[in-house]
C-alpha cells in the first residue's frame, strides 16, 4: 500500500502536474528525467517522515515528541502525547475515578535552519483546552548552537518535570508532588530569552510575566503554588520575573548523568481590582524558587534526585491581603525534595519489553518558616508521599503504569493510599 502511494504520487507530479496552468514555468520546462530526479527526492523526504516532521528525540531540554520540529529538515511537524488514568482509594471516603487526563498535539514549523515555531495544544479531562506553549526560535548559524533567541508563551525551565513532562519520561501514573505543588508544573508564561549549549553545559535565561495574584478565595491557601500561574491568559504584567536553568551533562561510570540548577525570582502582581487595598504602588511580595537536581543511571539503576526551596520576601503583605486563616497563610519558606530509583528487569524475565519497578519518596513542608502573620500548621509540614509500582514499555513510545501512592500528614494523622493505573503514549 505504501509503495502504491509513492508510485501514484510520482506519476501525478511527473505527468499530470505539468499540464496544469498553475505549475511554475521552471518546473514545466524541465525534462521528464529532471522532474523524476527532483520528485524522487521529495518521495524520499515523505518516506523519512517529512510530512509530519522528523524523528522523535529530545533537543534543547524538551521532551522527545515536543522536539520533533528540531529534528525536521524543514516545513511542518506534528507530534503529541496523551494519558488516560484510573485511581482507586483504598481508605477514606473518596470516590474512585477514571480520567482522560491529557491529550496533546504539537504543531511545529521549521521555516529554515535559523527560524522555527513550536506550539502545544492540550486537552485536559476530555473537556478543557489550553495553549500550553507557543514560541518562535531564532538560532543564528554563526553561533553554532551556543546562542539562540526565543520569544512567546514559554515553558519555564524549572526542575526536571516542567519541560520534560511527557508520560514516557517519568515513573508513576502522576507526576511528583514536589513538581506539581511547589514547582507548579506545568507552568508557562509570556516572555523572551536566550538559550544554548556550551560544551557539556546547557543554559536558558528568560524574562517573563511574573506570578499572578491568586485572589482572596478561601481555596487559595498556602499549601500549593498552582494558583499563581497566569498561563499566559490576559496576564497582569506590571511585574516581570527572571527565570533560568543550567544543566551539566556528565559522562561518568559508563553512563550519562544530568546535573542541574534552576532559579526563579519575581514579584506577585497587583490584584488588578480597585476593591482591595493591595494596589499597584504597594511594596509587593517577591518569590524566590530554587532547585538543584540530578538524574541518570548508576550500576544498572535509574535515579532522580531533586531538592526545591521557595522563599517569600514581604510575605506579610500578601498574607494580609489574601484573607486566609492564620494557619492557612503562606510560610516565609517552603522546602520539598524527592528521590527515586528504578531498574529495568525486562531482560531478567526474558522479555524485550522495558519493565521497571520503581520507588519514589517525597517530603513537602510548606511551613518550614512562618512570619508573625501566620500560625504554623502541622497539616502543612512533613507531608510524606511513598510511591511505588512498575512502568512497562512494550515499545519506547507507549507506557503502561501501575502504582500505589501513600500520603501521611502528621497534623491530621492522615494516612491514605490510592491505587493508580495509567497508559501513556507519545508520537
């Protein structure tokens, strides 16, 4: 069938197209042999993925499917990923749930070797749609990858998951809690910046719209950073933030290892409403987000390590505005970390599939330090998560996940467990 398609394509262009009045004079003036040579090259481009872009493979620190435009010689690229999940609680009064969690389409266009466009359209929970990112890259050939320029709606280079969030890239049905609650993955903002590779180092530095003021609703409490994301939608832009990352690719002990740091500094935007006293001229609260992390393979085991810290300057200004109860306010300092190990045992059980049992431990403390406006809350401290299970990849682009997630909180003596199943894919 494929051979028939290519044959018909060649016949159509070589024989039929020249009689069309819309064909260029240059093409029409060529001999049949010359047209065959040109269009044979076009057929080869189609065979090699030229219709929907190049090969899947990470570039510039992005996921394999998100990088298709960078692996494309020219023109349009199409990729994507998706996740469908099920969770069942083994204790408590929570209801079980299935969810068509995410369906994503990447559309990219490579204009030439220096200019490209990359976009992500995301559909969540089967009925919500978002523009996840949309940016233009300019990579001057004279810099040979050492310096590039990027502008648009940008994924922020924070931690490990925010840019590498495709389901085949992380263990567990759900992303790590540290990288969803303290680093609010996925987080993106409008802005511009530079990026590049210098030897074994990769860097990104962006200047973006700063944190959204989350408002005064009672749900905007101090145990999550997710409500500060403006997502590039009608973003108040009185304040801008600086965010950057530096990665070092280390080849040691026979394997590749990634060592990295990321840093964010930005003020919380004014509320944008005259109904509050938190106006444009106030001394705003500044947020610092710092991460150090590593991932790689050692002695046959995959590993990930991440430590993250959020600090608030003038947090009393924001806390007095938010109206939250004293024990639900934001702490001056938040700390979270996790470590994870996994091992592919496919060959040990006689299979060519990737079969990797994994274990991840996380600890989150949103009230590591509080100011005088807040009361330390045990429910916000020493929240622990144990996540263990297995990831199975029959092929590299499809993953099946099964795991157990246990959560304990010393304040409420919470001790819940949930069983998760998921399937994910990239293309």
